[in-house]
C-alpha cells in the first residue's frame, strides 16, 4: 500500500481530537479545517481501506485502471494528460482535476454534477470511458467475492458480505480523500504566517497583480485567514467556445432531449465532446450557464499541467496570456456570448505577466512537490 505524506495530517488531527469523537484534521497553514460530514466520520481503519480502494485496479474492465491512474500522487494527484485515458486506452473529454484539497469543494466535477466526494466516487468505475464496468452490481461483487475486502469492510463498517454496498465504498474513498490536503506554501507563509521573506520579490509583485489589475482574486478567492482560491461558482471564461461556435443551440437541445429520456449526464459529458462543452448547463439547465465551469483552486498549479476543463492550455504563461486577451488564446479570436462579465482584456505588461506566473508558482505545497516526479505533459 502506498503511504501518503499527506496522511500525516491525520496523525496530527488525532492528537487534537477528543477521545471517542470523529477525527478532525488539523489544517495546514492557509486552509480551514476539513469539513467532515456527520454521517461519515474519519477513522484510521476507514482511511486505510479508502487508500486501498483508491489504488485498486480491479475496478475496471481491463483490470488496469484505478483512481490513482488518473489522480496519481507522483503527478500531484492528476495525470498530466489533456483529457484522461480510461480502460483499454479510451479517451474522455475532460482534464482530470487534482484530488488535492477536493475535500473543500462545495460540489464535485467541473460542472458540479455531484454534491460531494462520496457521490463523485461512484461514477468512475462504471463510466464507459473510465472504469468501464457494466454497473454497480458487478462492481460491488468484486469486494463481496474477495475475502480480504469482506473482512476489512466488516471491521470498518460492521457489515457482512451481503450487506456491503456501493455506499460503503464511497464512504471509505471519501475519507481517504479528506486526508489529501495541502497548504503551507510560500504564499501561505507570506500571507498568513507573517513571514514577508517567504515569497520572492517577483511573486510579491505578482500577488499585487493578482488582486489588482488582474482581478484573479474575484473568482480564485483569498480570505482573511485562509485561501481556497475558489468561489465554488461556475463561470464561462471562454474556454472551448471555438469548438461549438454556431452549434450551441442545437447541441443544448439534443442534450436536453437525451437527458429527459434518462441518458446519464456523467456518461454523456465524458464521452461526447460537444456535450462536454455545455458545462454547468448540463446540470442546471440554465441557459446562462452554457460553457460555465467550476472555478478550480490554484494551489499546486505549477505541478498540474495542462490546464482548463479540456486541458487546452499547457503552461502558466499560456494561462496568463489567455486572461490578458479577455478569455481568448489570440486577441482576435471570437468571444463567447456567454462569457462571464468578469473576463475582460487586462492590459498587463510583460513584467506583470511574468510576476503573475511567479506568484502562481508560490502556491506549491512542499509536501506535494516532494512526491512529484515529473510535470511533463503526456500526449
Ligand atoms: C480515467 C481517468 C479517471 C479515473 C479512473 C478516475 N478519475 Fe477522477 N476525474 C477524472 C476526470 C476527467 C475528472 C473530471 C470530470 C468532469 O469534471 O466531468 C475527474 C474528477 C474527479 C474529482 C472532482 C474534483 C473536483 O475538483 O471537482 C474527484 C474528487 C475525483 N475525480 C476522484 C476520483 C476517484 C476517487 C476515483 C476512483 C473511484 C477517480 N476519480 C477515478 C478522471 C478520472
Ligand atoms: C470570472 C471568474 C474568474 C476570474 C476573474 C479568473 N478565473 Fe481563473 N478560472 C476560472 C474558471 C471558471 C476556470 C476553469 C475554466 C474552464 O476550464 O473552462 C479557471 C481556470 C484557471 C486556471 C487553470 C486551473 C486548472 O487547474 O486547470 C488558472 C491557472 C487560472 N484560472 C488562473 C487565473 C488567473 C491568473 C486569473 C487572473 C488573471 C484568473 N484565473 C481569473 C474563473 C476565473
């Protein structure tokens, strides 16, 4: 079993948790306490089971794909691919977000279609381009027929073989993910730790651009005592619009027709590149949310290229240019009619752009960087 550096946070958390109560994770510098749902308290045994399930490759049609395939610790809990590759080499439509600090997100997935980590974890094993198992029955049968899992589920949840359900799996995985927490970056030491020498001068200037002329902070939020770098809301910032330009109405109509017939949203958005671009609309059916995606956190961003929901941007410099052009790769690209009002050309100087990149690089947590072996994008 892989032991995570980040798991040490739990040990710390145990020290401060009163005996008999659920574990409270001690938050690293810059982050609040991890929210733990009342119906899924943390325990060491449950976290260990979640760790094992997270790395279990049998939960896939070809026996080779686990959560860790697409969210690998040595790749900062992502896969460094533009879009993810599931069983039998099948490609999806979206970039794998990191699992680091996903525990703080108010919704899961780029379009927020699942409310929590428990709900999220049930989808990949049965998504046709990810795990590719036929259904949750086939999935649950894998643990029910494994004596070692049966024993561990009994220890953790007190259930017998036949009582093991997908919800037990989801709870264990989610408990494990709630230990994959990382703050404590140079920025955190500068901003919250009172160490004004923790960031380079370029990064300090970059922070000024971030909160000032760049207006990044309006969506990637920094608060008084902590920074999640997300507003947990959905915005169309112009990504992917070129691919569906002129066909938006038709794609939205076809999607709704299929959805009303009961076609699964998780399946459709990850296998149909057009439907993927509908973003939050696929969940809320609110026309104003066409092409709107969840604001991702920016922590450890240097370690998780490529960027955006479609993996279309390769470097942080590309990202800054994209924003500087008002949500466009090139200043003369067409603008999406659904573009967020917060996205306008920024008129940043070359120096300001470089400083902004330096600031983004100051958001790396040493505990994560220590385990990352490469940030090379895999084609
Ligand atoms: C084949 C690659 C693949 C596999 C396997 C996979 N994921 Fe993902 N994961 C993705 C992609 C791609 C997304 C984004 C999909 C979307 O938003 O529509 C995602 C999204 C997520 C998110 C949402 C993060 C956020 O910020 O919204 C979490 C959490 C997550 N995965 C955890 C898991 C867990 C746990 C497993 C195993 C049960 C798993 N993933 C298996 C590729 C994968
Ligand atoms: C209006 C809200 C908003 C503003 C303002 C904004 N962002 Fe974003 N940011 C988002 C959203 C939403 C995404 C995901 C978009 C997508 O994939 O379609 C994103 C994605 C990113 C990503 C890629 C993250 C990843 O994991 O792929 C980076 C880096 C980033 N933003 C940096 C910045 C910087 C730097 C600024 C200021 C120049 C900024 N953002 C301003 C909402 C915003």
